[in-house]
C-alpha cells in the first residue's frame, strides 16, 4: 500500500502537467514529475532532468 505522498507524486507523474515546487530554501522550480523513488523526485525542467530530495521540498502547486 502506498502512502498519500507517493500516490500524489504518481498522479502528478501520470498527468504530465507543469507544476511549481517550492524548496525549503525558498527556491522555486517549475517542471514535470518524471520519476519517483523513496527519497527523491525526478523533474524535467526546461528540457533537463533535476533530481530533488523529497526532504528539501516545502510546497507543490499545480
């Protein structure tokens, strides 16, 4: 059974919609979720992959 967080990330990945991720340090990233694992989320940002640790994420908006 997946937890709520994993279900949400998987839904975002399948929808392939752009979203804004706000990190704990205030930095904003706009892109698409293309992969998820236990500790990280892989985003496509301006045609490049960016690997972000889940514990660095403060907020996700779609």
